[in-house]
C-alpha cells in the first residue's frame, strides 16, 4: 500500500457523492465512477481501472449493517488526481487492525488498480482514500474548471442494468482485443528474438571456431618461441663455453710468451743488441695486452653465465682506494695529467666483495686515464646523506663522449670513434663489465659527459654494514704467531682496549681464555696446533666462551664452504686490507652475531 501527501493533505473538490446500501448501489457506483473518469479526462483503460476499483471497494462495503458514503473528488496538488473516498462504520471483512484491513480482498484489488491508497482503521469503522493521477498536460483545476466538471457530472443520468451490462461487456471485449494485440506483438517479438538468437548462436559458433584456430596458432607460436628460446640459450651457452675455453687455451701460451720475454730482458740473461731488446719489449707488451683482453673475455663470459662468485666481507674503502692508486699510478705517463685518489674522511667500512669492487674502480679509473691528455683524473668517495649508500665518483677532464654514444659505451665491444681511440689499445669490454659487476654488488653506474669537457662516472652501492663500533673493550686476546702483526694489532686496539693479551699458538690461546674470559678475540687461522679453526670449535663448545665475539684475521684464501661456516659465528677480515676502522666494525659485527652488545 502506498500513501501520498496528495491523498491526505491536498484540497479536495467533491464532484459526486454516493450511498452504498444494497448490491444495486454497487452497480450504480461502478457506472458512476466510469462516467466521472471519462469526464475528468482519463483514458479508456484508466476509466475501466477506476470503475473496477470502485466496484471492488463498494462490493465489500455493501455487506455492512450501516450505510456507507463514497465520494468522488478532484485534488490539484502536487499533481491533479481523482480521489475516491469511502467511509464506513463497523468491521470490514472482520478486520481487527490496519494490516488486516489492507488485506481485505476488495481493498487490496482497488489499491492495485489505482496510484495510491490511504487507509484509516479504528474499532468502530474506517476509511479509505484511492488516488488516480490524471494524464500529464491535463487542464489546471481552476474554479471555472471545477464548476465545469461538477456541471458535467450532474448532467449524467445513470443507466439501467442492461446498459451497465452492455458497457461492461464492451470493456471486456476491448480488454480482450488489447490482450490479443499484445499476444500477437509478443509472438512477433518472440519470433524476432528466436531469429536473433539463431544469428547469435551462428556468430558464436563462428567466433568459437576462429578463437579455437587462433588458440591453436598461439600454442604453436609459443612452442616455436620455446624452441627458439632453447636454441638461443644453447647458442649463448656455446658462446660462453667457447669464450671460456679459448680464454683458458690462450692464457697458457701467452703467459709463456710474457715470461720468456721477461727472461730475455732480465739483466742477468745473455746480452742482446738494442734492436733485439726493442723487439722483445714489443713482444712482451703485445703479449701483456693480449693477456689483458683474454682476461676481460673470460670475466665477461663468467658474468653472462652467472658464475661470478661474490665473497662479501667487511671492507675498508680507504684501503681499496689506496691499492687502486698504487696499481694505476704507473699508467699515468703524461706529465700533464694528475691522478688523484682521495680516501673518504671519515673512513668508510662497508659489507661487500673487495675484489669485485676493485675491478669496477680499476676499469673506471684506467678508462679515464686512457682518454685524458691533460688535466686531472680524480676519484673520490663518501657516504650519502641518508647513510645507506656509498657514492664513488671518477671524474676526468678528458675528451668526453658525444651524446649519441653515451648509452652505447655500456655495450660490449663498442668503442667511441675519435683520434685518441686509434692510438689506444682496448676491447670495449671495460665499462660493460664494470656495469655488470656494479649490478652484482647491488649498485649501479651513472655516466655524465660532455665532448671536450670530460666525463664523470658515479658508482652508488649499498653500505650493508650496520654494526656501530663499540666504545671500549676491557680485555682483548690477539692469537697470531707473527710478532709483526701482533704489534700492528696492539697499535690498532690500543685506544679502545684496557688490556691486549697475546697468544702465539692455539693451546696458549685456550689457556688464556679459560684463565680470564676476554671481551674480544682476534684469531689467525694458520697458527701452531691446534689451528685457528680448532680453537674456534673448542670455544663454541664451551658454555663460558661460546658467546665471545671472534674476528678472524687471516691471509688464507678460503673456499666458499669454509668461509660460510666461519661467517655463521665470526667476521672474517683479510690481513692485506686490515685497518683499525675495519677491525672496530668487524668487532661490532661479531658481537651482534653471538648476541652481545655491538
């Protein structure tokens, strides 16, 4: 049931009043409602709906003991509508509440036939207001319009029963004609829909067939791609094996050529003429150049095959840069070129592979020296502001790189054409290999260059050394049979330790540790028995010593398995790269491994 403001609060203009007492009054009310609906401008179907709604409503009211009043009126707001209002005394259909009243057959049918139904129920009776909206564009309900409608309603004379029956039959026939027309329309629509469905099914079958063919083609294409990928992989592996095998095969005779050249040039060898010496020097230099190329090819082959082994450890960046300067300074043959390598201040200790890092920097600096005729090649390093990345910059004042070649310099074998290139030896593998190694270490290279001005290459890589050096140690035990290195260790630990105790072999080290527990142990692996590995195993089995931080300081070349075993509870530092800063960071990292304070 719906209730609208129009049915409750709008001003009403009564057109017809009816009393329902007998069944004949029901017939007259139906006929009267049909006439009024026609007068106010409702269409034929709506006239039938209004007449039927009044008939259903008054049919229920005719059975009451007390007379019932039915009025037909007009309301103007919010939209012109015809209102049918019925008021009665007594219980209609035995209804005892509002919901039961709404379920009475006659009222429920009347509500379905109209646009609104407002029910009022009370113990002594009730009322119902039905609303039927007028079509859009109907005349406004002005006083003149109301007067005209009332006059027209008064002039209508009720017909007899036969006339009413005739009108009802006509309504029924009209409704049957409408239903027949709608059924025919529905049959036509069903036929059209069936035809459309047949077309859709045919199209679907055609598309399915095409899709199946396409899928078969895609599957075949994927199979071809997989086969081509396999062939390419085999070709790439064959190329890698070829490079690796050729490189190994070439190294042996090249090393012999270089070695024999050096023997011929040795002052202790038989004397040779100046011209012979010059020719031997050419042989030696050409052999060294060829050996360098073979080494680069082998490195590239390893990189492409993913066979580069990373051996990360705590690394003092200043030490790496110092070795770099010492090895490359002889390359600077022009007095107009200065090679400047600046160690970071304060010192930087990071977790990386110092060998791979050194290769990257040698490639970058040697490339800068090679293409700088005058000015300076400068290598600087430092930690970025966020503290997570190390930045190493190699800047030169050389010939620079044209814009069209800046990206291609990282392609293998590509060389920038120019006057200096013709007088320089090189394979075009240096920068590409450096870029690959930078990625292996988790970093990246960035190149900026202007022709005639110079080139700047920036290498950024993660620190990965988050151990903070401790403030001070109470007692440190240094286990090494080399008195020179023990002296170096004392110098490095002096400012940070109250006492530094020495042990020359494994047995003495274990006795010293059990006599007084140390805060830190510096342990060499190659010591008189028991060796360093045995001492470490004994410490980890002892409940009083298993959490003592241990820094392995060794010059031994450890294999991957041995290094991994040691790295589980210790930090390994190479003697060749030993510095006080590196030792302090290593000690802090070792403390973290065994669960102590860094």
